[in-house]
């Protein structure tokens, strides 16, 4: 792809680094920004910079937040004794959209994947184990995607907490094997959460 401007080329190359954005799509987006009033482009870039500089991770659940403790964790109407373990913020959003879960979340920040160089120490697992060992948690719901990496992560955490007095369950497999939670429709996701099963039962299929 030939560019008549180095500035344009650099902007397109940076935009093309975003997931799912190829060079042609990046060019179309950059040209769209060029057509907009300068003030609108400045608001766009300012919003991105402000997000990058000021966004926080909740000290309790590791969810993305504007403050130290996210709105979910600070909500007194939520049941702090039930924790749903998810991979990232997109899963929290997907589950919240169902309106069927009233407990708290714990965001791992990924899944155990040796092939990608991701081990347990690189995820927010220790803080979850500490929560369980504190005795304040009655149930842990595993809501990771039904992939090999997701099952491996579930099993690793289960081994760390299996001697604690806590119920461990996993969302029902209404979600197809290999699917990510964020792509599931709200009805299917909500039902899989309601009809969750004891985690020990899922081990028989591993």
C-alpha cells in the first residue's frame, strides 16, 4: 500500500495494530477522522489518553474501574459470599447484561496457557485463593470459556481451594465447547449461570 504522506502512513500503521483491523480498514478509519472537525478528533484522542492515564483496576476484583473499588464491589445489594470467576472485563459485561447474577466477580486477567507463556503467577489467582481462605466466600462459580486453557485454569484453582469450606460450581454447558462468553447471547448465558453444576461433576468430562 503506497502512501502520499508519511504522517498518514504512520497513523494507518498504528490503527492497524488494533485487533481485527487490517490496513484497508485502518486507512478508512484514519481518512474518516481527517474529514471530521479538528475538535472532534481532539476529543477522541483526549478520551483515549485520559482512559489510558487514569483508569484503575479494582483492588477487590481486578475489574476495570474509575475508582479504587469498582461500582459492583461497592454495591451493598450484591452478595459478597458468591464470586463468579471470569477471564476479563468483557466477561463481566456479558454476565451483567443478563441481569441474573447478583454476586461479585473476580477477574483473572487471562487463562493459564503454557504455549503462550502464561502461568498461574501471571494471573490474579493468589488473591482469589486468599478470599476463599478468609472464610467470607460460600461459593465460587467458574465462568471461563470451555476451552482447554479455560478447563486447565478452572482445575488449577479448584486444587488450590478444594480443602476449603466453599462450594465450587461451573456454568452449565449451554455455551458451545470452545466458545467465548462474550459472544454468547444473554438468554443462553443467563440460563447457563442459573443451571450451573457442581465443579466436581465437570471433572468427569475432562
